[in-house]
């Protein structure tokens, strides 16, 4: 069974089950749903067809109905998860079919039993739907969903813990409304404590989800400042990098990258990362993941590197890691034909980047474009330095041939999707080549590889795509994603590249000016000048500045095209305001009639265009010289005819959009009927509640009359109680007086008891002091006796030293006398010198000996003097110590005698 037949059968079974909810209809519908789940349904929702839209709307309605059986609900949810195979389909399910709130309502209905497989299935599909999707806090059942998630996270329910944490991380990420709602809950602090405890969990996935929730909720608060402060942030970096490199799988790596990207948005944490000492090693390991063949992992790694490039301090570090000197492997990788990744180039990040950007356009499109953007950022940083490293030049030398090879292969016959992807790639490649042309050294590499034939063939292909092989039928510029806008941007980037290389490449200047004077350049140039993107407008203005002095440049036609584009934008804005009212009034038969009339007018316009073309060809054959005024008038008419044709195409698109809107209106009517039935059931329930309230009111009326009688009786009782209260008041006053007297006596007793305790404690302390002093006295007495004996020994030593000193002094005086006698003899000998020279020599020798003896005696005398002064100092010290000891002994005797007297007095 083909897909269309299967969808028709499914729609029929949905209506049958909606009319009669029998077990047979449920079984048939479940089999049909399971059969559709086995078919290939890629981009079914994004096709815009009515039949899939009706089927999905009916399935979502059945999922939201609590009366649907759980097995059928589980099968439908599996089919919806199968349909949400790409990001566009997930966005359609969330925004157009409100699947998020529907699954949240299912979880709310089964919140009492969170271990059911249906609840886990809903959580997993919600985690898939809400990833990178903004969920508003006002969405139905979001408050209940948040409460369910927080409850199960705090209860440590291992069955749904990972799914709850992942879904909570999705809801809180970049969503201030949900964050404010979570912070306003009463159980926020216990929830924070539970999350902090999860940081020590064994599962890396749980740790990553927990860090993501904490960073979303507490990054700019006190709790976040403590968690991500300077002491902990380096451990967090190491943990996140380890999870990215050695994670449990693609899901864990994806959330780890998102966590690090969110942390880099905080300037303080980004500054911490610039000072992280292991940053280069971690980035090298992350770049090693590009060697794998998983496009999803490579896309997340490139996303992380692009986020790091937004931090100025990290961009230079990334350049050092990526543009490190490369060897023969990179050269082989760059010269090898475009294909799969080579597992042999694991040590160098450059080859992996080059090979990811050179993959075919039908493959990992996001990886190729992200690799181009990353190289653009890194090369802009590297070429902006004063001294460009040689490794950058070698990398550029190998990169340029790959980039030039990416400019080839444009085939419009492969379809609009292929053309759009290829034009996006051409735009990024030419932007990178233009960046390389800003430096003279790298411009030479580009000029050697880019040829005139390549640029001309590229421009011709893009011009044919812009005009749809018909210069009179340009595509409308409805949005930036429109094919004409994408082709125009790629074309203008190629022309700008030709402008940069016109002086370096032969015949490039002539070809560049010839293309600027082509009539077909008007459409892309007008689209660029009327674009709301600054870069497109600047590119268009620079090319217009180059083309305006040329003689054959169609400036008049360009002005008409710009005016037509502006008028179309104004009409589109006016129609967007009135579109809702037009859709409500328009009927299907009117749509068909207008469609037929529109097709007839479109055919008439095409026939008129063909006649004018035939007439122009005949006229060109007949005339030898073309009049410039006539050619300008013809160009104006051609432009007006193309504008009319584009208007007809826009009307055709508008009618198709209206038909789709009508189908959506039918679906909304069906939903409104279900809601009206629910409202009627609620009204009946409220009517029953109102009757119960009336009955209760009557009962309460009887109870009120009884209460009035009881109030009258209570008044009499109150008077008696007042009298009794007065008597009790007098007794209370007497009691208070007695209580005051008792309190004063009690205070006096407590005070006396306190004084007694203080005296007892002082007596005990004094006895202890007496014992210690007695022990000290005995010890000091023993020490005094020892000191007296030592002093006697020192006195004997001093006396012996004094006697020795006296003997030395006597010897010195005797030596002085002998010296004088010798001097007298010397005088006499001097007189007899002439006669007794031999005797003089002998006497001189004797004199020298005596002089030496005198010196020795003087030295000994000085040493004895020094010893005597030292002994005198020691004697003085001993005398001081004796005086101190005697004073202490006297004081001890006085204290002991005084205490003995006091003891005698106490005994008396």
C-alpha cells in the first residue's frame, strides 16, 4: 500500500473511531497506525498537503482525549515520534498541531502512576519535541508538567529520572517565563538540593542534565555564583570536556555542548575559560571527534567551536590549535578527491575540517556550512595579526584548491532543494575567499586557483537560476529563504570575488565589466538593494558603484525593478493584515472560480509575452541600427510584463495558501466542536453542583434558626459568667499580691544561696593556693641551700685566683726592675761599644730574649686582667641572685607565718 492510500484509510478509520468508540474500530485504527509507522514518511508534514494535515490533526485529537485506550494512544504517539524525524517536522508538530500541550495533558492524567510505559513514552517524545524549542509558560498544562517533573526528580524515581531531567533542561534553557515560574514555586530550595546531590551521580547523562538545569536557573544568582565560582569552574570545565570526548552517546554529547555554549554566554565564566590551563589540550581532544563519521556529533562540535569564536580571548587559542604546522597527511587529504573521512589523520585537526566542508551537498549540509563559518572566523583572527604565522599560509595554500573545487557542480536540474543548498554553500565559500583576498600574501594563492572560465560559468548558472531560464520571469522576493534571494546572494558574492581578483587574474576585469552590463543582473541587484540584511545591501551598493559609470548599465530598468519590489513588499504587508478576514469570508467555490480566472489571465499574459518576443525578434532582423530610446522603452515594457507575471504567480500562491487555510479552519471547527462538547459536559456538572448548593443552603437555613435560639440562651449564661468573673478577678488580685511576696522571699533565698556557694568556692581555691605555696617554699629552700654551697665553692675559687693574680703582679714588678737594670747596663755598654763590639752582639741577643719574655709577661698580665674582670662580673651576678633569693625566702617566711596565724584564728 502506498503512502497516499494509507493516509486515506487512516483518515477514514479516525472518523469511524470518533463516531463509535468500539474495540473493533480501535483495533483497526491501531493496525493502520502501526502500518503507517513502518512506511518512510520523511518531510511528510512539511509538504503542506491537506491529507497528512487532517490525519495528524485527528491523531493528536485522539491522543488528547482521555477516553482513548492506552494501547492505541501509545501506538499513535509512536507514529508521531516517527513523523518528527527532522527539525522542521518537530516545529510543525509543536506550533501547528499543539502536540506539546497534548502530551503534557496525557502525563497530567497519568501523574499518579509515573512508572507506566505510556508516561515514559510521552516524556521521551516531549524531550525530542522541546529540544531547542521555546515553550511559553502560558501553554496549556505546562504548569502541571513542571510540577510533575520536579516531583519525580525529587523522589529519585529511577525509571523516569533521565527523561524528566532532560525535559526539564529543555524547558528551562533560554526560557525566562518557565524559569520565573519554577523560581516562584515553594519547593525550590529542596529542588536545588536534590539537583546538587545529583552532581555526584554515576551516570554522566544525569550529571549533564543537572548542570544544564542549574545553569539555566541559578547562573545569575547567589547559588549559581557558588556553584560556578573560581574554585569550582575549572573542575566543571574538565568534567564537561571529558563528557564531550568520552560521553555515553550522542545525546549526552549534545547536551554537554549546549551546556558549555550557555556557560560561555556569561562573561565571567568565559573569562575563566580563557585562563583555563588545559584549554588547548581539551580543544585538541574535542577536535579529534571530527574524525568520526557521525554528522550529528560533528555538527555539535562545530557549534561549540563557533561559540568559542565569539569570545575574543579564545579565538586566538583556537587558531593556535587548528593552524598548527601540518605535514604530508594534510597535503594528501587536501589533494585527495572529495569523499569520506580518512581515519589516518587523527593527529591533526586541519584535515578533518577540510574534509567536513568538502562533503557532498546532499550529505551533512549543516556540518559543511558550520565548517565554512568556523574557518571564516579563525582565518579572520589569524590574518588580523601583525605577524601571520607560516603555518597559516601553508594551511591556506592547501585550503584554497578545496574551496575552488566547491564552486563547481551547480546543476539546476537536480531540483530546488539541491539548488538552495548549493547556493548557500557558494555564498559561504566566496565569503571565505573574499576574506583571503584582504591580505596580499593569501590573495596570491586565490588568484592562482580561480580562473575566469570558472567565474563566468558560475555567474551564468546563477543568472539562469535567478531568472528561471526566462529573463522576463524573475522569481518573487518573498523571504530570505526564497530561492531567488539565495541565488541572488550567491551571484553577487561571485561578482564581488571577480572584482577583488580583476587585477591579478588575466581577462578577469573585462569579464567582470561585461557581466555588470548584462540586462539579467538587474533582478539580483534589485533584490540585494531592497533586502533587509545589511551585508546584502552593502554588497549591492559596492557593485552598483562599480557598474554605474559603465555606458550600457541598465540603470533605468534597475530603478523600475526596485520600485516594483518595494511596491510588492508594501502590498504583502497590507495583505498580511487583511488575510484573516479574507480567509473567513472566502468560500471554496469562490476559490475555484478565482483560480480558473487567474489561470486564464496567466495564460493570456504568457501568450502576450510570446507575441511581443516574436515581434521584437522580427523587428531586430529588420532593423540594422538599434535606437537607444526604443531599447529603453522595450526594456521598461519587458520589466512591467515580468512584474505582471510575478503578480499572477503570487496570486496563485495566495490562493493555494487560502485553500490550506480553509482546511485548517475545518480542523479548527472540529476541535471547537470537541471543546464545545466538553464545555457542555462541564455545564451539566456545574448544574448538578448548583442543585447540591441549593439543598445545602436550605439545611444551613434551619441550622441558622437553631443557632439564634442558642445565642439567646448563651446571653443569659454570659451574664452569670460575668459576675463569676468579677469574683475571680478579686481572687486573682489577692493571688498576685501573695505571688509578689513569695517572689521577693525566693529572690532573697536564691541570693544568699549564691553567696554561700561563692564563699565555698573561694575557700577551696585558697586552700589549694596554700598547698602550692608550701610546696614552692620547700623547693626554693632546697634551691637556696644548693646556691649557698655553690657560692662557697665560687668564693674559694675567687680567693685562689686573687692569690695567683698577686703573684703575677709581683713577678711583673720584678721584671720591671730587671728591665731598668738592663737598660742601665745597656747605656754603659754603649759607651764601651767601640771597644767591645763582640760583647755588644751577645748583649743584643740577650736583650732580644728579655724583650720577648717581657712581651709574654705583658700578654699574660692582660689575660689575667680580663679573667679578673669576668670573675668580678660573675660575683656581682651571684650577689644579685643571693639578694633575690633572700627576698623571696623572707617573703615566703612572712606568708607562712601570716597563714599560720590565720589558721590559728580560724581554729579559735
